[in-house]
C-alpha cells in the first residue's frame, strides 16, 4: 500500500471524526453537556422564527445530544423545534428521547408521520415509542403502518409491560444447523434484508428452536467446509418472552452476555435482546428502586406536574397517618413529659437515629433482593448479620449519647435511659429493615414500594415508647 493509499484509507475515520466533533465543541462543555449559551442561541433563533439558523445550530449535534436539547425546552418550544429540524428527527433521535418528551411529541404529530418514524426504528424502539400512547392514538398509528411492521409491533404489545417480549428485537440472524461455515458466509453476503448490526448468529433446528450460537469471530476464522453444528456454542442463556426485564438484566450481568435469544412457550426463537438494551434497563431499575423507597414517583423531571403531585401526595398522606400513630405514643406519656421537660428535648434523637439506621438496613436489603443476593438460602444468615450490626451500632451510639447527656445535664440516670433506648431502637431498626422487605417479597409485593412506611413507623413508635417508657420505669418523671 502506497503513502497515498494510507492517507486516503477508507477505513481511517480519524479525519471524519474530527470534522464531526468540531461543531460539538462549541455546543458541549467538558462534561459532555449542552452549554447554556448554546441552548439560549437555539431558543433565540426559535423566538425569531429563524428556522434556518435553528437547523444550522442543531445539525452538527449527535442524535443523543439533540434528544437532550428537547428535554431542556418546554412543551411549546419542543413542537416548534421539531418542526424546524424535521429532517434531523430520524429514528436515532426518537429512540434517545425521554419517555415523557417522546410521548408528548408523538401525540402532537399526525398518525402517518408517527407511523413513518416507527417503521424506521427497530421493533423494540418502536414498541417503546407506541406503548405509552392512548389506545386511540396507538391504533391510528398502527393503521398507517405496513402490514408486516404492524404485525410485529402488535405481537410485541401483546406481552406484559416491562417483559422480555416488549424489550426484544426481532431483527436477528438465524440459520439451520445443516449449514456449513461457507454456506453461512454466502448467506450473509447475499441477503441484503438482514440486520446491518449483529454480534452472533443463532443456530436453530427444524422447529426453529435455538440449539446454539456462532459468534462472528468464529465464523470468520473457521474453514468454509466445517459444519456449523461442529463449531457452534451449545451453552446459551434462553430468555422466556414473559420474563420480567429486571430478571433479564440480572441474567445478562451474571453470565456476561452480549446478546441472548428470546423464546416463546414452545421454545421457538422469536427475538433477541442485546446488551445495549440492558444497560438502559439496569440504570432504569436501579433508579426506580431508589425513588420507590422515597415515594417520589417516577422521579422524572419531564413527568407532568399533576402525576408527580398525585404520586408524592399519596405516600405523604400515608406518612401523615403513621406520624399520627407515633404522636399517639407520645401522648401516652404527656404527664411524664410535663414533669420532666428534658424528655421532650431528647426523645427526637432516639427516634431520628433509629429511622436513619432502619433506612440504611432497608436500602441494603432491597438492593440484595433486587440483585438476587438475598434468597431463601441465606435469609437467616442475613437477619443474624443485621442483628449483630444493629447491636454494635446501638451500643456505640448509646455510649456516645449517654455520656454526652450525663455530662451536659449532670444526670447519669438520664444518660443511662437514653443510652438504653438507643440500643433498643437500633435493634428494632435493624430487624425491621431486613424483615419487612423479606416478608413483602415472600408475598410477591415489591419491597421497594412499601417497606419504608413500615420501617419508619416502627422506629418512630419504638423510639418514643422505649425512651419515655424507660424514663417512667426508673422514676425520672
């Protein structure tokens, strides 16, 4: 190869990459986020109805950055922006849009335009785009699609939400076990309708059931005359179509999968799930559990305000009821508090520290359940572990608060009471933090949804009761 060939090597994309990235340096900061001044310039151009200027500004952005730009605008501006850069609103941009933003845009666009966009997407992305639309809008879009695309999406929509059937893509390569490596290579070269990107080929039997896989690296390095049956990997992880997406993500993580076959109840190959889909699911599920523990709903800043208020208010009302229960415990000891006012000063410390300890244990337990680290096989060991941790923390905190109370208020008996209450409430917090999510999981209730209410109620109630009760028993009040 000559020097000239090297300079113009078609496989060398360095120059193209630099050329592509150059406009982005003016729009993105060092953290790869859109610069405020760039966003303002786009908004100014929209306000001036200068669509050419808007197009020029946005044209150099990566599809993911265009999607981020939409999230930074309000609903009216998003529609205007979509109209100004319609030629840039390809499938890659649509697939990267936030769910709420995408849903609002799709509802505002005519059904035939949405159908045209959906036909450009992979099946899983098209399903994600259409599944949140109203039933009427969904049917209107499906009616505008080509029969083959419509059938694929309707089939995917028939599976439960957040299942492998919804997540899978039908774009895959599957061949019969009787082929040789040479036959497969010729097949891949001759059939232009095959997917443009894939990592492995699925080998199926006459009933279209997957019996093995061949990675592309094996295919390229194996002589043409070798039967696929002799070189395929027979060990594979098959994903049932009705499996929950969280369990799918755990299998990908556990077995370090790049892709996996999805099968119907009869064991036939109907699709595949790839690791790029799973990265999104892992992030989504992790964030979802954290938000459910706090009762903050979806936690998406693009979610409609009314839905956010409803989600948060529901749990705040529940917490109000539990707070009244804790207050009723305090009411039982109002006479003692009236006689010894220091009790009212110190009792929030016991309940507050118990609540914090319970939250720590709860977070660990919920995560362990979600990642299959906490199972029937080690539940007892985990309970004993958290008991020892709670006991150690309780004694440490009790010693600190007890000595501090003694020194500050010159009352050793008061110090002993608050130290004892701290130990008791930490033990309750530790046990409730592990027992509540485990029990809810046994009854097939998501422990991330309801556990926090039970744990905080127990720690507040027991914190007040143990501290005030001990104070009365020892004659402080």
